C-alpha cells in the first residue's frame, strides 16, 4: 500500500529531476516502479521477493541519503516481467539495475547491498534456470568480496562469472554513463 501511495505521489517534474541526477532513463524509473514519499521527502524504490511481490521500500533523499521503510523486508530490485531464461545479470542496488536496463539488458537483479540477498537470487535462478549468471559488483573491496561470496553459493545452481568494471569506475551506473565504458558493458 505504501508503494502504491508513493507511485501516485511522484510528479513528472520530480521524475525528470531524478532521471537527470542519476543519469537513468525515465522509462527505467517507471518500469522499476520508482515513486516518492512526500512525508519522508524521499524517492521510493520497491524491494521484491523472488516472486515479484513488494516486501520493502528503499528510500533515497535528494541529497543521496538512503534508508528503508520500517517493518519491511530486504528484497531485490527487478522488474518481474523482464526476467528471461537466457541469462541473469546481478548488480548492486536499484540504480545499477536500472542502468543495465537502459543499456538493453532485460534480466537484471539489483542486490540490496554487496553481501545480501543470496538466497533470494538462488531462488530466482532456480526458477528461471538461466544458461549463465553474471555478477557485476561495485569496484571496491566489499563489492568484490560480496560478489565472490554470491558466486560460491550460486555456482551450485548455474554457471556464474564475475565481471569487474574497468579500473577507475565506481559502479555500473558510473560505467553506463560514459560512452566508452557503456560500450564495454
């Protein structure tokens, strides 16, 4: 219910502003069901269970602070209708997932953090049975360690590879915003 209220509260001008700030298309913001919570003065990003049900909400304020809705559960960020059987791309967070979607990748899941959601991603992988999974972590020590941990658990279900962004690039969203690096992705 909170997610639906946030979707209704998001004005087009605010969506345009967020799109510009994050360098994410309006189409991706819409497909990932980004909204706005007026009382919290923050954009809302629904977290989902592997079956697509919204189980929690991550908020992001105008200055980039992030927090979650009290009483919700940590979930993964994805568009349920976009998952395909061919492959699964796993990134960190909702904006990295949206950046991959903007580059044309359909089957993208964003983790809530670099160490979380392992069981949920295994569940999605078992249901989809993709040919392979690709983890693209943030380019820092915690991100790479989290990717290796997920790879160790996920390799029992599907062949899985880790692909690090080029040196000097923080994460997928930064990579996607520069033509040369976006072509690399």
